[in-house]
């Protein structure tokens, strides 16, 4: 995983959201509903879907988002450098695989790339993930999710502030350097 970097803003590209993995019918419906609502408000939206289940969900995702102004790009399982490039080019990360937590490596990857995370909170949602640039709703509140993404698209200073929080949280709590320091600290206490 690369060291934390801030995504670059490009005014000539559509607002881009990355989603990692699709595991259920409900997730496909959530992604489709959010894609329709956000693209209707923005006029242009790009949703990049990576990881397990993405290729299998592609036909349904594409069918369910027909008629919207958003485009869905399904990359499926990809090499690490391709995943990293997709994250670098994104403006936000959408997490609809249940409640976000520190055990969700895809969320940590988003933080490593300085992305704001929009998603659901759950029983395991707690510090330090809540120190990052996260906008969280109750499970299934796609109206909140859509509004959060629309705000991120239209309010660059707000997006930048969340990017900074994500980068800082990654460096403080989740980077390999910090993990190694934590292990060393714990070993030296014994």
C-alpha cells in the first residue's frame, strides 16, 4: 500500500466514486440507487467497482442504472497497482458492505489514498476509523449517502478537509510504519 496521498482534483472529469466488492443483492440495489440519485443531481458521475463479486454483479448493476447519467465501470479483481491507480483517481469511497470498521481493509485502503469515505455505521464502527474523513449513516439510509456524495462533489473545501482527515488518520493509526511502532512498543513492555 502506498503512503498516504491526497487525490488530485481535476475539474474536467466526472465526480468519481470507488466501491470495493459486491457481495449481495442488497449492495447492488444500494449502489444502483445511490448512482441514480447522485448522477441526477450532478449530471455526471463515474462509479468504479473493484474486487470480488464485481464482475458477477456487473450485468445487474448496469441494468439497474440504465437511464441515469452515471456510468458504472466494473473492473473486478485487479492487480494492486491498478487498484491503487483507481483509488488515486477517485474523489470518494462508497462503503455499503455493512457497517464500516477498523477491520475493513478496503476502507483502510481508501484512507491510505486520502479519500473521504461515505457509508454505513454499525456495531463495530468506532475509534480510530471515526477519526478519518468519514460521513456515515444508519444501514440502508441511501438518502443520506446520496446527499453526502452530492455535497462532496459540489463543495471542494469540504472534500479537501475530509481528505486531510483520512490521510492523517491513516498515518496515525493504520500505516505500516505506525503498526510496526505499535508492535515494537508492545514487545518492549514485556
